C-alpha cells in the first residue's frame, strides 16, 4: 500500500472505530444505570413491604377498637 491508499483506508475506517467506541461506552453506561435502578427498585420494594406491615397492624388495632365500641353499645 502506498501512502495515499493508506490515508484513504484510515479515513474510511476511523469514523467506524469512533462510532464503535461511542456505542460501547453507551452500552456500558446503560448497563450501569440499569443495575443502579434495579437496586433502587429492590429497596423500594422492601420499604413497601414494611409499610404494608404497618398498615396491617393499624388495621387490626382499629378493627379491635371498633369492635370494643360495638360490644359496649350492645
């Protein structure tokens, strides 16, 4: 290959290499963001379970309280 041919080949291949590097970087960022979001969703799920347990306790206490009133009125 002479110098002109090499220059033409590099000029044609360089944009493809830059594009490939940009795609790879975007893929890595996407995977990182996906993993981070997955962790956050698991934490949220745990908090929702805690809140659900607290609501169940309040529901039981409220029902018992109303039942006491109902029994007193009879």
